[in-house]
């Protein structure tokens, strides 16, 4: 389980344990908070390909799927 603070998500770097669409390294490029301060939208961008997609930020806590940093 990766320790994750939603306020420090922006610009954090992640490595997918199983490549996603042939991409392995990602950076969180956009985080949107709702009125109550909860994360309502989180977007990650592939470092090499540049593709952006939305992700539930809680998925990043799963160490089976994501490693923190670029490894």
C-alpha cells in the first residue's frame, strides 16, 4: 500500500507495474478539488507518449499496480 496525501498529488511521478497502453512512467498533471476539498478529478500523463487519461487517485495507493517514483 503506497502512502498518499491527496494534497501532494500534483506533479508526483508513478511507475505502472503492468504497462498501460505500452506506457510505464506517468506524472500527475492535473488535480481538481471539489468544494469540500476532496479530489474530484485526477489526470496522469505518460512521460514518453504524452497521452493523458483520468484516473481515480485512490488506485495509486495499490502497490500491486503502481510504484511511487520512476523505477
